[in-house]
């Protein structure tokens, strides 16, 4: 599901949010963007999505960038090609990322979406507030976990191309931390906006949190959220795209089946089946997905005989 609000609509929404906060006195100094000289950077605006969702570039969700694996199975990757659907090319250097890293990355971008970003702007938040936002406990071990995760995201170097849009650089630019107050200042590269321009997906945050400690189910949740009408996918392709480290395909298939049951249990899917090694599902559509399919159908009706080339290569087999 791709959402590309117009600049005027987005600017109006930001103005309304700012006016509302001013009226109610609800400014949040622990989670805001510190302004810089506008002339020193290139201000860019992320898309605006609702509070109950998280906005993620679709290319991230249709690849093994944030793998559906247990954290203990991470590897260090050096300029390694990451499995992805056709039309998405990813090369990665750093400690492998998993679904817990996606939790933190999307939370940082969620906070950043209200404000324009430039190369000098930084996002401020405290560890306690971030952990509460992530629906985690706030003990000392969780503070250490957050620090480690932010370090891993800062050291994760990405080279990604989605269609004509490309980005290379770290997942987060780095920042500072006050050891006395646990306050962070994080830099977000405004050029990451290019990946949203290529298409992005709204993730239902309550559904995702309901799948915690089920990394494959969380990965599938992102995959299906990024498709208005999912097409059948082979078990082997899911194995590659989810970044599985399972040494036995039969074992992975059992995990895949359980993960689909988990998605049905929380209403992400209405049904699923595996037939001839292809996984087919049915799912409810969000209002924006319905509009997307209606527009797509209208475009198809307007096509001359012979149609157009497929927009995506469904199965990508790296060399």
C-alpha cells in the first residue's frame, strides 16, 4: 500500500497538529526535533501517518533486511546481497538486523514524521519514553537493550535501490546520549525520504505488538501489510525473503504454518492454505488498499489491448 500525500495536504496537517499542541500546552521536550538553521540543511518532510500506525518503506518489508529470525541467530554481513523481491536491490554491511531492530527504527521515524528534517536536525527523546512507546518494560536491562539496538542501527550500512529511487548510508546517522538523564539526540538522514517516495506501507502497531517474540509472524505481517491483494508465494521464496536460518526446509515450513495461524488469530488474515507448495491467503483490505485496487482496476480498463508490462517481478533469484 503506497501513500503519497500532497505537499499542501501534508503541510496543512502539520499546521493543525502544531496549533493543537500549542492550544493544549502539550509540547513534549523529551521527544521532539531540535531546530537548526534552515539554511544549513535541506529540509525534507516524511509522509504523515496516523498515531496508531507506523510508516515503513515497502522495500524494507519485501526483503530480508529486517529478518524474521531470533536475535541469537544474527550474523555479521560484509557487503552482502539481501534477498528481496524484483525491483528492489539491497546490499548490506554490519550486524544483521531483525524484527526488534525494525521496532526501534520505525519508532524513531514515527517521532520524526511531524517535523521537517535537515542534515543538522536531530530527534530528541528519553530512553524511558521510547521504551514505553515500544510497549516494553523500563528496567535497566531494557535501557541497555535500547542502547545496543541504536548502536546496531547506526552501524548498519545500507545500499538500496527501489525502482528509480536509491539510498546509501546508515539506517540512523548516530547521535549523543546523556548518561545522567538517558536523553538521546539522534540524527536521521533526510535523504531517507527517497525510500518513502518509492512506496511505503502503514503497519498496524497493535497487531504488530500482539506478535511480539514471534519474529516470522511479524515479518509476514509486514509482508502482507505491504500488499493490497497478496499473490501466492512458494514456501522456498518465503524462506529466502524472510532471511531464515533454519537448516531444514521441513522445519521452516512448520514455523511458516504456525506464523500464518498467528496472523489469522489476530485478524490480519481470514484464511490461508498451502497447495502445490504455494502459500495462498485471503485478507481484509484497509480503506486505502481498496482505493488502490480500484485505481489499479481503472488503469487496467484504460489500457490498450496488450496491456503494460508487469510492475513487479514476483520472484527474485540472486546470482
